């Protein structure tokens, strides 16, 4: 074994250790930043030693790729808004799946006519990583387009859709068996066709899934990418890819299961239920098309209610993210705490567009980690809460999930904001949430609506509380 190989193996081992420890640190909000930095260091080490192990002509495209990809990543990270983070995750996840499929394609044509072509393990690995990578690539692109609202977030369905999907899936499976069973140069044309059909399957797989289920779908596609990368590691003999791909695949699968449980919906229902539209179009102020018996309020009235409360629970949702109101929310909480009000935050596991979306936004505003309560800890607090301030959280506060058996979200655990003494809902309009269903919370006697942009409304509340 050469010195080059030994040094490269040691570099891979260090990178793997960084990834594993970084993942462990991500388990707690207080250590999440350190975990992210450690994982970044691990990736830098992995890239450096990848170039090291290919000293010579092959190192040039690797270095070029590192520079170009790194530049794109830095610019994207600097420019992307926190509200667009789910889209960015979907896009990067798709890039990972596409990369795995490209590596498999190169390896397939590289081994044609060689002894490796007859190895069934190699052929199975090539085919599987190509299929899974393509499904993850196009599926993630569709998820990105839905989240970015470049296409409708509603389920896209058509007559005979399941039949079409089944035919495409059978064609992919048939081609896969053909490629694995028959080795030879005559199969060269099958691989591009397999890639095209797998890409089509990825698109068809995500199109009928609505926007409300996108967090679960992104997690599932993330696990697909990890699996494809791990299989690619077997193709090129990289323990780094095998272990890191397995980590991503396992964590993505676990997160998918946990989110399904949080929504109290089986994965099959998410994938094949065509649930989760892009939201309704009810007009502002409750005028027609939605709940009629809503009470509007003013910032001054809400400020008095908040200032003289003993306990306030803030419930953030996607509306807070869209308005970039997290810093304003922290400023309001600071003013209330100066008056002796106990302020905490109720976080639903699927609030926003991806897991941990609200936690990331509030951490950006330096909200103390102990103040962020998971749903299981927050719900017992609502009956003794004077004011629940709901900022754009529609579906995760919908009481219909408890008792309306015909509701698409029936059985989904929700935040029990309706049990608070007073509920103030900040919304732009009476437009429904991402699930596209009405929320009876807005018509309850203890609920009042404060209409307007979330950031502007919270700033008004802060100024009004400060003036008291």
C-alpha cells in the first residue's frame, strides 16, 4: 500500500469522524451550530484528500469542481432568505441524487468490455444508484418548484395517474433486471433509457403530493439521496461515500418516520393520498369564502392584553417566516419580559416548510433555547396561558384535527392554542393555510384576528407595549 493511499485513508477517517460527531451535536439546539461547523470541516477535509488521492491530471477537474461548487455554495448561502431554506435544501438534495446518478453512468460505460462488467454486485450497484439518484433528483426539483411557488402547491392529479405511474415503475424495474442479468456491450443503449424513465418516475412520484406534505417528502428524498450515495461508494470503492451515504440515508428515514408520526399519518397516506393543497383564496378580513364570525382587533388592544398578562405563549408559523418577523418577535418578547411577563414559544414539529424551520428562524434572532417548547411540553401550558399569540400558524393550530372526522388532518396532533385564555391570530387575510382547509379556531369566542403583515403588526405591538 502506497503512502498516498494511506494518507488518503486517514483523511477519509478524519472526515467520517467529523460527520458523525457533527450529526451528534445537531441533536441539541445549543450545540447545533458547533455540529454544523464540524461537519463543514469534515467536508473540507474530504474534498482536500479527494484531490490528494488523485494527484496528476485527474486532480485538476476535482480542484476546479471544488472552486466552482464552493463559490456557488457561498453565494447561495449569503443570498438565500431563511424563508427559502426549504427550497434550498430540496435543490441541494436533488443535486446529490443527480451526482450519484452521473457517477453510476460514468462507471457503467467505464466497465463495458472489462472483467468488472461480469460482476453482478457491480451491476446491481450501478443500476440501483442510478435509479434512486434519478428519482431523488427530479423529485427534489418538483418539490423545489412547489415550495418556490413556480408551480402550484396543490396535488397534481389526472385520470389514470396510478396506472401511468405503475407502468413507468414496471418499465424501470424491467430495464433494471435486463441490465443486471445481461452483461455485454449490446446493453449500452439501455442505461440512458433507464435514466430517463427513472427521472420521469421521480417527477410523477412527487406531482400528486401537496404542499402541506412537502416537509415529509423532502426528508424521504433526502434518505433516497443518502442511499444512492452509499451504493455509489461500493461502485468506486470509497468507504467515505458508503459511511456518509448511510448516515444521510438512515437519518433521513428516521426523520421521515418521526414527521409522519407527528402528523399522525402513515407514509403511504402522505405519498399516495394527494393531500395538502397550496392554500385557499378566501378574501381578507373574513369577508366571504371562509369563516364569517371572526372578531378583528387592533394593535393597541392586543398590546394592553399582552402587557398585563402573566404568561404569553408565542406560536410561530410560516407566516412569521414569510414576513421575516423573527427579530421583531424577539423584540416584543423582550419588552414583555421587562414587564415581568413569562414568554415562551410553542413549536410544532411540522410548522413551516421543513423540520426545525421555526427553531432555525428563532435561533437566528437569539431566542433562548429553553424558551422553545416542543409540542408535548407546550400543550400542557396552554390552559394556564393568558394569551396565545399565533403568528401565521394555520394548520398546526386547527381544532378540526381533533373532532372533525371528515377533515384531511383529522388525527394530526396540534398545538392546543384554543385552550388559552385569549388567542390572538396574526394573519394577512382569511386565506387558508397550506393544507387548503378552514380553521374553526378563528370563530371561537376567545379568538381575535389582527390582520396585516406579521412583521409590521408585531412592531406595532412592541411600540404599543413600550408606550404603556
